[in-house]
């Protein structure tokens, strides 16, 4: 066979292989794109599902603890079986405008953004819907990507769920001690009582432990934690005007 014919045959065989390789890469890119779209849509479908009161959601941290064998302690308790003073304490500690906003406290969030842009150290402006969205669908830690995903999820869940349902889910998926999730398990773990029988002091201690339950032990508080709890206990007693969406 001539040199010319050999080159022609080689080119003829190489070009289809190259096209097949590019087509295979294109298919994988398409599949990854569809997977990404599905993962973005899935939380919104779950928000609709979680509107049903008999559904008892798990958080991403709970799922991680179960998969990795770290252990998960959780007993679901309906909203009406939680001591009102605990709900008041959590609201006044975590999200005093819970009944007034649409899932986002825009004024507080704007202050945090302005402070961050100016290089200031600021506390978070996460509402209870934002924390619920993060716990259910996202990951811990701070990042602009997570916050960008968190905001629309919080607004969607606040729009679809009644406020009582939002609070019920939040109280039942929050971590209150390492591996201890939900207010019923927390009440039993820290104080040996049910969520329905928590008193004002116990409720305030649990509320102020929420930002960092791995370091703040509601059942064995230090002086600093007791001072924070005392402040929240006083605010809870005066919270009547703030909780009308839950006990109106």
C-alpha cells in the first residue's frame, strides 16, 4: 500500500474515534448539568412534601451522623407538645421578628452585609427559616454560596409552611448537644424532663445553647451562659406581642 493510502486510512479511522470521544464528553457534561439542575430543584420539592404534617424531616447533619455511625438521638414531638416558654425563649434568642418577616429579616441582613463590606466583625442575621433551610438542605459553615442558596429556600419554606409548622420542624431538627437532635431529646438529655415540662430557666438555657451546642452545655452551664440565659428568660416573659403567629 502506498504512503498516501496509509495516511488516508489512518485519518479515516482517527476522525470517528475523535468524534466519539467528544460526544462521550458532551454526554457526561449534559448528565452533570441535569444532575445539578435536579439538586437545585429537589429542596423545593421537599418543601412541598414537608408541608404535610405527618412527614418528619431529617436534617443533613442527622443524615451524615447516621451514615458515618456517629449516632443520632431524636424523638419527634408535635408543636403543641412543646412548652410555650421554650418556644418563646428560642424566638427571642434566635429570631425576635419571626412572626413579622417573610423568612428574611432584610434590615438585619443588610446591616451584616454593610458591616462585612467595611471589614467589620458582625454577628449573623440568620432567621429561623434560614437556619431551618440550612439544616434541612445545605451544609454547616459560612460561605456566600451557601447563603445565596439559603435565602430563596428560606423564603419559599416561609411562604408554603404555616409559622407553627416552621417552628415545629426547626425545633425537631436543631442540634442541642453533640448527636442530640430535636427538643424532646434535648430536654431529656439535659434535664430529664419532656419538652412539654420544661420550665423558664431550662428553656432559656437551651435557647442560648443553640448557636454552638458543642461548646455550650445547657445542662451544665458556666457563669457566662447563665447570664445569657437570664437575659433571654426576661425577654421571653415580655414576648407576648411577638408570638401572635404561634399563639394568637
